[in-house]
């Protein structure tokens, strides 16, 4: 996937999360600190129903960009949902789990991307 299409897909994932009222959305460019992916998107939701709605919306939006879900985890328990799209990995948390795991801190060497940087 070329850089422009990748950035458009990252922005679409961000927008999909925001559309469903996801909170504290953070985008990290992890390309310089890891080989597992290019971007992490981390967000919180108020409950498991909202997490599932965000999950479905992100999948739908990225499918429109030709980006297929490779793997997912946590959808049944809906406390921490991981969506692996290859170049983009989305982490969706209930607030308590996000506070406990603090992925942003674990990936502190990654570059934080602001929404206006990905247009």
C-alpha cells in the first residue's frame, strides 16, 4: 500500500472511531520503533456495546479502502479489542483496561500523529 493510501486509511479508521463517539483517540507512527506495523490507533469506549459498534464501523470503513482485517482478538469479551489490518493495528479499550495497560506509555518512543497531520 502506498503512503497516501495508507494515510487515508489511517484517517478513515480515526474518523470511524470518532463517528461512534470513541474517546481519547491516539494515533502512533510505530514504523521507526517496530516491524510489526506502521500505525497504532488507540481509543476508549464507555461500555462493551460501544466497543463493538466502533469495531464494526472501523472494519466497514477500512473495507471501503480495500484494507482487510487480518486478525482480531477480544471481540467476544469486549474489554480490549485488537484489530490487525496489517499496516494499521487498532486497539479499542474499555476505560479501566486502557488505564491498566497504558499502551501509549509502552510505545512512548513512537511518534504521536495529530488528526490534522493525516488529511
